[in-house]
């Protein structure tokens, strides 16, 4: 028996079903057999031939995880998946995704705040089908791509299924050294959505729409599309494609004076696009801060002319969006890179000054002698002496006017007179000593004589 991937989708459809028919359980045919899982009062039955079953319960946002009651009365909780190898449980904010291997046959029951008026589907082989990308694309284009998740070749039209799956578009560089995107790696450009916004036509119709802009470098890329859920992954790889440079060329003519305007000539490549279908739309940013919105209507010519007012020197910016058809008849829209140009500020010419007239008599006189210049050493000495003088005057002023102290200058000058006097004193003292000595001698003689007389 072909492996079946059974997903129980409980979908809240009060608003939609109220306008059509009364809610009922949907029976899906798979390989000419009817696989039915009735759900009545939150009860369903699992057949004995099922080896693996995947249940998906949508519940009210913020409510706790559901509880499964097996036929024997025992219960499955979300935390049981941590210990039971046959149980996988993904508890999200608005749904529970449960996978059970070798489930017990018989009646089961689910307890929780699940959405009402639900329907049951039996899913078989899950596949991703994506429309091929256009053969001719260029950098700057905005593209739309659609995909479907199918069950045994039939699309799944359950709106809440988009809350469980993510459909992503990537471009992988082929690393061809002949192109500018050599070594550019992988660029994730968009996610598919089924919410009725942007390029998606109708919400919850099972058709997932993706929008992306080719803002990465031109070159050879390989598109890859894949869906990813907690239980399955599918990847679709397309053949490599070449993304070309924008088929437009620019030529700028600057105004000759302030009264004339600048002109931007946009040349069209008729080998890629149809010139008669091309419409340009954009905005001009002037140096003085002004903005100008413009539109260039379709013409059969191979160029378009954009007139830009001349606001003298400064930086100009032109944003361009283009709409039209390529040579394959595919309509496209693209946002081109911003075109910039800058005008330098002009430098006014200053008239040359004429040399003064010299009297011929004065010109014959010898040149004046150069004035004597002061040497660097002398200049430093004068400056140092001036600083010392200023410091001395400051000290005197503080001592006299602030401290109220007299100026006492003690100078020890040499005195020749004193020295002379001291020399005379020394000679006089010497004479006295000699005279005293002689007297002593005489007195000694007298004493000696008297002693001999006795």
C-alpha cells in the first residue's frame, strides 16, 4: 500500500461557510479508494492499516496544546514526545502538528479549544509545483511567480495551510567566471504567500504567490524553490538562467549657460524590448532641494529625451521606473539604478593687476642698502634680559607695597684702609713684644746681679 501522509486540518470557516452551505466532512479520493477520518464531537477513527499518521489541529491562538485520547483511554500530551520515539509533536501558537508511528486502531478523541466546523483530509504524496521563470529577464525587474502545494497531483485549497508551510525562492550563482556574478553565492529573494496581498490575487485559495526584485548582479543564476514544514521538505530546482543588464543607455548634454536646460537622452535596446511600449516614470532631485515628477509616454523612437532644469552647480539625481513589453511579448516593470551627475562650481576669473609704472630716473639709481638685521643670538639675549628685569621689578613691587619691608642691600666691598690699619697694629704689637722681652731680659739681668752680690 502506498505510503500515506495523513494530515488532519481543522479549519475555522464560520464566515465563508455561512455564505455557502452547511459544514460537512470532506471525503477525498486517493488511488480510487476513499480514505475517510470522520470527526464528530472531536472524535475520529484510525484504520488498522495505517502505519504512520500525521494530525494537524488548528486551535484558538494562545490556547494550550491539545490532548489526544487513545482508544484504550490513555492520553498523549505534548511533553510525551520527549521520551516516546514513536511520537513527534510540534506545539505552535495556533496549531499542533502531531506524527504517530503505528497508532492504535480504533476511535480517538482530541481535547482542546480546536476550531469549529472543521473538515478532514487524507493527504498522500505532497509536491511543490512552480511556474517556470521567464526566459528573458534583466536586472531591476520585479517578477511574480506562483506555486501550488499538491496532494497526489491536486492542489490543497485549505487556507490555514499557509500557516504551516513556508515557500521560499532562492537564486544560486553558477560561479561562471564569464559573468559578473562569479562567486556571488546565494540570494534569498522572497517567500510565497497566500494572503491576498501584493501580487496574490485571492487569499486562501491554495495558490501561493511570490514577488521579488532582481536587484542582485547580472549574470548566470540557478533558481531554487522549496517548501519547508516541521514534517516535510520539498525542493524544486530549475535550469540556470541569465539575467542581463538593463537595456538602456544614457547620454547627458549639459546646458551651455544658466538660461539653457540639461538634456538626458535614454537610448533603448530594441533587441530586448519593444520601444513603442516603453513608458518612463520617475522623479528628479535638484541641488536646491526641489523635486520634479515626470512621465515619458510611449513612442516609436529608439530614445527618450528628459529635460532637466538648470539650477547651476550641484548634484542632480534622477530616479527611473520603466514599464513595457519585451520582444517575447511579456509585460514587465523595473526600477532602474539612480542616475547621478554633478556640476562643479565655476571659478570666477580675477583680472590681472598691472605692474605700477616706474620713473626711469628712479630706475637708474642704485638699489638701497639693506637694513642691518639683528642676529638670532642677540635677540635671544635681549629677550632673556628683559624677562629677568621684569621679574626683578615684580619682586621689588611685592616687597615694598605688599610686604611693607625696606630694601636692604648688603655688599662686602674690599677696604684697603682697614687692611693698612691692621698691618700697622700687627707691627706695633710685634714691637711691644720685643720691647717687653728686652725689659724682661734687663730685669732678669738685674735680678741675676743682685743674687750674685749677695
